[in-house]
């Protein structure tokens, strides 16, 4: 009787156990496939991250070069503006001196006329 009971339990449980094993194997296969896809995606993300870092570094170098070029250009322009300012100031001083000389010459001419008369 014990053997009959064991056979009956085996007959009832073994098909379900086999089905559970089959489902477990399928689930494990799906999990392995999912893990493989995740690994592939991770590898792609790492590669894209490297590319992004490379592009960022290249852009930073270009921006730094551009910033340096603009700074140099501003220094050149500022130097030219300083020279132009000096020229303008000298011209203005020249005009003032020319006006003073002209006024002095007129006064001198008037004085000469007074002493000549």
C-alpha cells in the first residue's frame, strides 16, 4: 500500500514537476537573454560615453583656442585704440597751441602797430 501511495503521489506530482521544470528552464533562458541584452546595451552606453567625452574634450579645446584668439584680438584692438587716443590728444593739443600762437601773433602785431605809431 505504501508503494501504491508513492506511485499515486508520483503520478500526480511528476507531470506538474516536469511542467515547473520546463517553465523554470524557459524563465532562466529569458533571464539569460535579457541579461545579454542589458550587457550589450551597457557596452553601447560605455562606447557612447567615451565618444561624448572625446567630443566634449575637442569642443573644450576649440573653445579655449577661440577664447585665446579673441583675447589676443581684443588686446590688439585696445592697443590700437590707445594709439589713436594719443594721436587725437596730440592733435587737440596741437590745435590749442596753434590757436594760442595765432592769438599771440595777433597781439604782437597789435603791439607792433602801437609802438610804430
